[in-house]
């Protein structure tokens, strides 16, 4: 088995709340929306899900361009 080269990673979001952590990252079936979840310690009700929609002409799937 040969080793595969990893695709580049780019930061697109930062969490500055020390009591928060990202808990999920997933794409919609249409590949037009990226979702991620943020969870807070202690169950304070501040958890949230964020959706980022793709602009026309921007492709989330970097691997298809190689």
C-alpha cells in the first residue's frame, strides 16, 4: 500500500469562547451548504448549529479540481 498525499487544509472559522468546542461538520446532500455544530460545557443552552451556504462559482469539493 502506498501513502497518499493529503489535500491542503484551510481555516475558515475560529471559536474564541473557551467553554465551546466544535462537535460536528457535515455537508448537505446538494453540496451547497456546510453545517457545523458548537457545543458548550455545562448545558447552558448556548449550543448552536451554523450553516454556511456556497456562493455561486465557489466549489467546496477541492479534490474535484485536481
